[in-house]
């Protein structure tokens, strides 16, 4: 066992080269020298508690006797720990702010209902704040009532008078814990500011997206649709949120759903841009052609953060395009039947797939009865071999030179 002699208060007061703590309460106050210059926090071995909080840090000492407060203050002055002494719980409660980084309490000061008052003062701190408490108890007798509840139940307990080294280590550990609370508070404030900025940015995006005459949507990286602008709901007539997730595919024409889903899954798998034409159900119940496009937004490391897409109503353009194709087809059919040339479409197995009306006008063969027959069975027997050999080459190279044979 190692015995540590604690000097008497009077012997401390005779030492002029030591720092005396401030004592607040009952009209008594002594001015203290400033603690050493603040040093950056490293670890418990080198930390002198000179910079545990953004402002000047202090350890609050609660003691009814100025002599006890002086002894404790001088013990902590050597390692550079600043202290402020209070003679009542009420005075301590008024000083509990973000500049108080630990509380050192002599159990004698918590007689009667003072323990409950201290607990109430600690519980009134902000949610982020959990000021460390160190209790100094004389002897081994039972603790005062109220010290085993709330925040005081987890307080560190040391004997009084304490070993200076034990007291210094305990206070240093408490101040490190308090430092981490301030760091967590700073990070929380920054996080909340960032969240506010994101909400503001998102609100601006939604305002812009809702102001354009274009359907806009976005998804999570996995393709889960979680946003559509107002124009989407106006076009489809669907309740807000009803097409989130995979419900968007049900808005497509049944003949387009499988293809649209396959194209979207391909983009999700490869990260390539998404583009497709499909028929989207209008609020009128009709299906209208739209052009769907989407691009991924990537992080600096290339990971996809979101997909942003649009749906453009192209129904009028598609209808016009189909009308043009229909007109061209009609013109082709007129030319097909008006010519005096025999025109045929022959399958790879030599069966006749399509014939123009010249086959009936010139040869007298009804088109309906001739379709599906083997082309070589209609060829003169003497020409079958060379006709088969010639037409077999068209799969490798087109037949550009005239070829004559008999039907």
C-alpha cells in the first residue's frame, strides 16, 4: 500500500507559487491565474485538459468548505486544470453551461435534498450534454439519499481526501469524455446544417421540375422509383405515390411492359443510358406514345448515386410517322400490282411467300392458290438444276446479272 500525505489547507495557502482557484458563493472570491496555453488533445497520457471545450474550460467544484475546495483546486492546478468553486448547488446550477466540462462534488455538500437538486440541474442540460460527475466521499459509510439515481448513478466515486494522482487521472478522463461530447455536438450541428441544405436543394429541384411541361422522375441506385414531378400525375391521373417502386411498369401498354422492363434492367446492370419508346396510359384511358430516357448520376468514385429520367409525349410524332409509313406502303402496293413484271418474295426453303397480281394476269395462276408452293416445282424441268444453283448464291451475294429460266 502506498500512503499519500495530503497537505493541510493552511500549508497550501502559504505557497505563493501555486494557483489558487476561484471560490464562488457566500460572498467569497479569489482570482486565479490563467491556466497554461491550450494544447491540442492527444490522449489521456499527455492531455492536460486545457482545451476540452470551445471556450475556456473549467472544472466546477461543489464544496461547503472553502478549505476543501482550495485543496482540490491546488491539486488540479499542477497539471494545468482550471477550477471554479461553488458553495451551493444553486450556484453550481447557474454555472452549468458549455464552459463547465466536469463537476467535482464533495458528498458533504449533498446533505438533505441537495442531491436531488443537483440531479435536477444536471437533467436540465441539453440533450447533447452529459457533464461528467466525480463524487468524493469521506469514509465508508452509506451515501446520501438521491445519489444513486439519474446521472449521479454513473458518477465516478473516489475517497476523500483523494490521492492527487488518482484525482488527476479521473479528472483528465472526464475532460476527455467531455471533449468528445463537444466534438459530437459540432458534428451533429454540421450534419443538421447539411440536411437543411439538402432539403433546400431538394425543394428547389422540385420547384423547377414542377414548373416544366415534361414528366420527370428519379430513382435510387437500385432502380426503385421514389419521385415523380407534378406533370407525371397530371398526365396519368394517378394518386401521388401510387406509382412508386415497380408500379410504374403497370402504367404501360400490356404489349410494351415486358420489353420496357428488360431495357430498364439492362441499364441498371450496365450503368448505360436508358432510352425506349412505349405506350403510357393517359388519364383519359387512352395509351399515348412517349419517349423514356434516363441518365445515372455518379459519385467521384464512379458509383451510381441516383437515376434521373424523363418521359416525353411523342404520340403525335409517332402517329404522323405511322401515317407516312402507311402511305408509303400503299404507294408500294399500287406499284407492286400495276407493273407487268412478275414479282415474288421467296422463302429460304424455296416456297412462295408473296406474289403480285401479274402472276394471275400473265400466267393465269390465282395468287391465293399459288402461295406456299415450291418455286422449283413451277420451273421447267430442264431449268431446275441451274435455277436452284443460281438462286442458292443469293444468300451470299445479291443476283445482279440477268438470269433467264422457264416457268
